[in-house]
């Protein structure tokens, strides 16, 4: 019997992690948001035994997916969902999306993405610490998101 949480509890766990301490989501600074997301990323869920069944994604860029262009920092977790025969069916992605005005300094960062997958040779702390050394943090810390969205989608 698995001691891991069911995937259908992941969104609730992410929201709980982000709201820990009763501080409103909009008042969290970038470093605290990242720390809480990584802590959520350390919680294991009942996923398939394949190396890419449980992944975390850190990505940013300027996009206009739903209207005017915005700079988006997306902290996402992706779970592979298999069908009854064990074959890939779809992915579930949980997003903690921070949206910013697309000011020059943020647009100049371009696009970036970095993946981490549980059950590989990589370690979550090493991945998170490595991202923490990037220069983009110093630029992002100078701005406050205009919107923070937490949502789930099937892809």
C-alpha cells in the first residue's frame, strides 16, 4: 500500500502550502513563494513508476495567451496519468503563476525553463539551489506581481 498522497489532493496541498502562516498569497515575496513551492515539490504523490511521472517546472517569459502581453513566472508541477493498462493517458499540471507588467527589465530576461523530475538521479534541493543562483532573481525581486493565479489543468 502506497503512503503517498493521491494526485487528486495535490491542488489542495499546493494551496495549503502557499497559505501556510495565514499570510495572504498576494503578500508573499518572491523568495517565500519559491520556498513554499519547493516545499510542496518535496511532497510525494501516488504516481506511475516512470522517471517523468512527477515533475516540477520553473519557467518565465513574456506572453499574450489571454489578452495583453504580461511577463509570467510559472511554477508548475506535472503528473503523468496512465490508463488502466498502464499506458500514458494525459498529464495534470498545477500552476502557481505570477503575472507582472511587461516592463523592459522583465522582457529583457527573455524566456527560460528548467525541469526537475522525481525518481531520477537529480535531487530536488540541488535543482532548487541551482536555480537560486541565477541572476534573474535579482531583477524579479524589484517588481511585484499584478496577479497570482493557482490553477490546475489537464494537458
